């Protein structure tokens, strides 16, 4: 099974990404054999299968990066010779080996692929290693809490507002954006233990005081837009009531850390089929998200 599986992955990726995938698999097997050396053979086999699913997703992302030009091909080729990147890859590999969850595999694969184009001492490089550790110890529900927290406080669509819109058109567009953005969280549940666990993993910090007068102030008032939003178009909906309940009950006195923010951005993109630019991440009050069409 193993030779055929890795052959299929590296063959499908082809080029530099294919070679990268084969080298990663060889490294990953050694990491698993070392970590699980005293475990049952079936546990080792399952760990390898889980990490193989992660590698499929990573190979696809590295292939996309390779297609962007010669400079990126050189980065990929040299990446495994860089100790900082190799350490991140090992963390992601071992995290993926311990779960069957494909959403976690997807998130870990993006963390590793995005790290390829970041400087070693960048904020992303530093936060991504801790994020890999945290992902393995979070429930999917807790990851979604981070996604909602980021949406409420940090993400905004780009361009904002869309060009050449009348006030009426803006109201219609924005309420549709809010509904689409938040409906993926309409069944989210948050317990006090969730928040304690997120703080224990350094994903959030608790201030003890409200970070905004209310959810609507944070979400809907965009002074820089030059537009005013008619709140009643959204606040009369059941979805708004649910968001207010989550906000007032748990989220209005916490802030995401760099680790929680990074995980939250990826979760938000994964759930909403969006692509968030991390250019200048850590340097701006807002992070722009490009909506896929």
C-alpha cells in the first residue's frame, strides 16, 4: 500500500512538488516510527495513513506554489534544508498523524505551505509553530470559535465598500455579506470550559472587560467606508440574535492571540470558501479577505 500511495501522490504533484512530497514522506515515516516505536503496529499503521492524507493536501498546495515561478521552485527545493521549516513540518506531521479529521489536515497543510514563503523570524514563522501544536489539542468546535472571533473583530472584505455603490446597493450587499459570513456559525455552541481551554492553549486572552460596547458596534460600523449601514436589515433576523447571544455570553471580553488569530483566519477561510491575504499580517488593524466567486 505504501509504495503505491506515495507514488500516486508524488506522481500527481509532479515536478518539484512531487520530489518534495517523496522526501517529506521519507522523513515523516522516520518521525512516526521514532515517536510510536513502543505502540501497537495497528496504531503505527493508522498514524501513517492519517499523515498520508495530510501529505495529499500539502502536495496540492506546494504544487500551486511551484506553478507561480522559478523563485518559488527554488524555495521549495531548499526548504527541507532549513531547520526552522523542518521543525514546523515535523510538528504538523505529528499533529496530523494523531487525527483522522480532514479539516485539521487541511489547516495544517496550509500552515506549512504558507510558511514556505515567509521569513524565518517573521511573526508568521513564530506563530505557526505554536499554532501546529494547538490544532492537535483543539476540538473542531473550539477552532470554529476562533473563526467567529476573528470574523467579528478583524476580517473585512476587500475592497470595502465595493466601488460605485449607492447607499441602497451597499445596504443590500452588506446584509448579504453578513448573512453569508455568519450562517456557518449558526449552530455553534460555546461553553465556559471551551474558553478556559482556548486560553490554556494561548489562543485567546481574557481581559475581564468588554472589548466593545456591543457586537453591532464592532461589526457594522465602518467609519472609513463612507457608508452607513441600516442595522435593522440584519438585527431583525434570527441569525443576528444567535450572534448576539454568543457575543454577549462569551466573546465580548476576550481577544485572540497571534496563535488564535492565525488558526481563526484559516478556519474562517475553510468554512466560507474565501482567501484571506496574510500580507502585512500583524501590522494592520484589519485583515482583508477576498471573496471567491
